């Protein structure tokens, strides 16, 4: 298996048509806590992959999991949106449409950076669901968008405005989008008070 990525939590391997994602032990964490966290995130991610499919939302197909540290899923191939958004900011409309579907299903992604989005055959797929959770709260949905805005700010500064306008065009498809955007204003203000 060929290693393709090593993040804060996981090591990813490519094995032909599949991707193997392993959350190895973190020795700086107390053993029991570490096991619990890795297990929780692995199970969360695996169950999300299945749920998304059943909701008709684009995601890699789950192939197998040990429910503790390993997930095998479909290799989407494609490119990280991070690498293409500056040249194709109009892709953000699809990001908005995809997030609209998540929020319609009361799923909060919680890690909406452009390295957690893959462009395959002109379609944007979200990946990396270890922090995702179920919630109907408008607040949680607004925070999801806040995280996406932060990602635009830090990674795609030059196209931030254009990309956000495209995003809104897509996100408008969510029936509660007005409430979420209204709440987003409060979330953004709070972010600033925190002096970041
Ligand atoms: N199913 C997949 N198909 C194609 N590429 C993938 C797939 N899953 C992951 N990748 C690639 O591997 C990279 C890292 O994967 P991922 O974001 O899931 O891990 P991570 O950020 O280390 O995880 P975590 O945030 O859960 O610790 C992605 O940015 C993407 O480029
Ligand atoms: Mg990631």
C-alpha cells in the first residue's frame, strides 16, 4: 500500500481502487482516552459514509471498517478542491449545494476545509467525516459555514469574495438558509470578540 497523506489524526494509503484510512495510536494521549477517541471518530466516519449514501449525498462508498481504527473506502481519485479553487472559484456553488444537502439532512460536517473536498469528474465530493455529527440546530449549521469562511480566508484569500458569492448561490437551495445566514452574523461577531 502506498502512503498518500499523513494528517494530524490519520494516515491514508492508496490500494488500487480503495483508500485505507488508519488512525494510529497517539502516544502523547493517555492510552484509554486515545483508544476511545480514535474509535469514536472511526465509527462516526464509517457510519456517516453509509448514511450519506442512503440520503443520496455524494461520498466515497464504505468498503469495510474494524470499528476501531481502520476504514477502507472507495478511492475517488480526483483532486483536492484546495488545489483548484483559486482558478475555479465557481466550484464554490457546488460546495454550497452539497452543504445544503447536508444541512437538509441535519448533518453538520464540522471540518469544511478545501482539503476535505475532492473534485472528481467536475463534481465536488466532501470527505473526512470524523468530526461530523447529527444536529438540527441553526447555530451548528452557522458554525459549519463559519469554518468554511475561515478556510477561504486562510487558503483562498484572493478569491474569497467571489467564492463566497458562488457558495451562497448554491447554499440558497437549503430551505432554512435565511435563518442560518442570519445566525452566521452573530457567530462571526463572536469570533471577532474572541480576539482571533
Ligand atoms: N476516498 C478518498 N478518495 C480520494 N482521496 C482521498 C479519499 N480520502 C482521503 N483522500 C485524500 O487524503 C487526504 C487526507 O484524508 P482525510 O482528510 O480523510 O484525512 P485527515 O485530514 O488526515 O483526517 P482527520 O482530519 O480525520 O484526521 C485528503 O485530503 C484527500 O486528498
Ligand atoms: Mg482532512
